[in-house]
């Protein structure tokens, strides 16, 4: 019994029609073949596994097919078969990564002047050509500039920036693109159908995502997946093989976020930590899910109902405003970027969750417990922002415009970036007919017209009549709602630190063991 051939070799394209995702290159090569406008040197660039050497070999077959030079080589003549098998005498392949020196290049090009043994053209295929030494490039340059009529050069590289411009200028260059995931899924589906191996769409999407634009990598992963799954390919086995995050965690997190249930969110984060989940991967997958939710909200027809999680995605998309999804997406991206700077991955991940919870619309006041039971409340704490609200709400006319504005901000039903615009604004004038707001230069990105319009709409809804709202950039001389919020947090933290430091048990530990209190780890109760 002979060993089966790996899929990447078995399903390597044999002609231009089988190439996936490189239509721009295929079209140009086919046209040049049909019009007999052939160049003496071709350079194929692009990342690994996207078909550079495959295109080169197909081109070599097209040039040397015994039935005539054609864009559709027969694949049956001795020349085509020999090229497919890798033993065609007039196709000279060189791996520049292993042969960087000038002597190897001189030896290779020494026979270029002689006619091909059996073929129409002698083809030199040099892979990873950027690895050649400067002397080797110089040795190749003369032959590359004025090659014999029977010689064609095909160069391939993942790093064209390292190729001398003198070489680049003598080549017809084609940049091969990374293959989109949908095309990879389509190709894997065709292959598995031919192989008679069952697979679901979700599993193939995971493989395509993991391949990062490389069809060769996708086929290698597919080989591994078939072995891992015992002859079948399904989402569960693929997630286990790739170490991909279970989407149930993400659905549960976003569900708890929609319910403003912070305790549940942190409990899920604890479960993820216990399961040794990569929090970097978790944030990446969370961003992907938020992207899908935003797409479903704005373009409903884009929902693929064939996917097993389509129903859950649709239900979840109805629980958030589109603006909030956009904000959560930005928070997750920043959280992932900051993960390396966090004390540990868990704290970085959980802080990202808390940021999302902080900006959810209609969030609970500081006097309520962020938990499943929203009817319970803690004893009232008079924070600085609450004091402003209480003082200004009694009589708008007796206090400064900004006092009245600070009171109003906490009453408006704002969300996402519109909420941030209100929180970072200071009122210079305030009445039910006209409000003039200033925003500091550092926060000018909040002055997008869409955010202004939404804030104006909420103000008019609140007052029940048109309001002239003027937004300007300027210096902040007083305080904003965001500043008060930060002060409240610092005040709460200071009180919590004071309470712990005055605890007799803590004081005893400090005295007996020369212990030090980690102040940054103290979190006040809401």
C-alpha cells in the first residue's frame, strides 16, 4: 500500500483555469500568450503559499507544451507531465535561500547559452530570489539583460524590497494577492467533495481564517484536520485542533453586557482563565463577532443563515444600538493593543470588559449594584457628580450654565460616542432655547456631525421643543461630566484604601511581616 499524497501537492493547479484568487495575473499571462508578446523575465511577488511557484510552473508548461505554445497546456504530453512531476530537464529550478553565493549563480547560468535539450524554451525558475548575494545578482544581471532567445527567467520572492532595482527594472513584475477567506472556503469545499470527506461550512471558515490568505497553508491544515477528526471535518474538532475560542464564551459575555450584568461578565472571564483561554485570541474573536453584529445591523442581507450561530447572532444584534457596537469594537481593539502593557492578561481582558460596561447606554448609577438583580441598591453615596446634579436640578436659573448642563447630562438617554461628547463638553451658556458647548482640542474627534445631531435630538426630546445647540472648540475652564466621573472614582478608591489601611488585621500583617499594601489592586465597592 502506497502512502497517500498530501493535499497541497495532489491538488496543485495544473493550468491557469485552476488558479484561485489571482485573476489579475492569469489574465495578463493568458493575453501575452495569445498575442505572442512574451517577456524574457518574469517576477512573481507575494506572501508564502499563494501560488508564486505554481504560476511559474504553469507558465513553463504553457511555453513548452508539445502541442504548441498555448495558454491552455494539454497536461498530457511528455513536457507537461515532466514539469508536473518536477523532472523536466529544461526547467532549471534553484532555491536561492540555499544557493546564495556567486559561484552557484555562475554555474547555473554557464549553460544558458546552449539550446534546450527537448523543449522550446529553457526556463530558469529561481525561488526566494531576494536571498541571493550582491555578487550573485551582479553575475545574473548581464544574462538577465540580454538573454538568448531560447531562455526565460521566472523569479519568485516574498520580499521584493531586497532585490536590486537593476534587476527589478529588467523584469515584468506581478504581485500575487493573499487569497480571500471565501475563495479558500470555496476551494476547500470542492476538494473535500472530490475526496468524499464530510465537512461543515463553519469548520472550513475556521481553517480559511487560520490560513491567513495562503491556500497552501489551508490545505496543510485541512490534512491535519482530517487526521485529527478521524476522517471527517467538523467545527468542534477544528476548534480543538486550532485552540480556537469556544464562541459560547463570547455569546455569554455579550449577553451579560446587554443585561448590564458585570458580575456575570467577570465570572465568564474567570471560567475562560480556568480553561487556559488565550485572552489575546479572545479579544481578536470578540472584535470579529462585533464586526459581524455591526454588519447584520446595517446590512441585514449579509447574514448567512446557513451558519450554525446565525440565529444567536441575529438575536444578539437586536439587543444593542449600532452606535454602541461601533464603540465596543473600538474598545476591544484598544484593549487588545494594551494587553501587553497590562499587569497580566486576565486584568487586561477584564478591564476591557469593564470599559464596555462603563459606556453601555442607560448604565446604572453609582448607587446600584451591577449584577443580575437591578432592583437592589446600596446605601446612597453622595459623589461629586451627584452633588452637582442635585444642586443644579433644584433651580437652573440660580446656578451657572455648566452646573445646569452637568445636571442634564445625567438625565439624558445617551449612548456610545454621543454620550462621550456630552460628558467631555462644558456649557458656556444654557437655556431651554439655546445651549453653547465647548470641547477641548484633545477631544475634537467627538465633534463629528453625526454625534452632534444625535445629542441635539436627545436635547430636543428632553425639552419637547427645538433647541439651538452650538458646538465649538475651546479651552475648558470649569469641569466636565467626565472629569467629575474620574474624581468620583479617585475619591472612592481613596476611601477604600483608607478603610483597608485602618483595618486592624491588615495593620497587624504590615507590622509583623513588613508587608506592603498593593494600592493599585484595591477596588472599591459600588
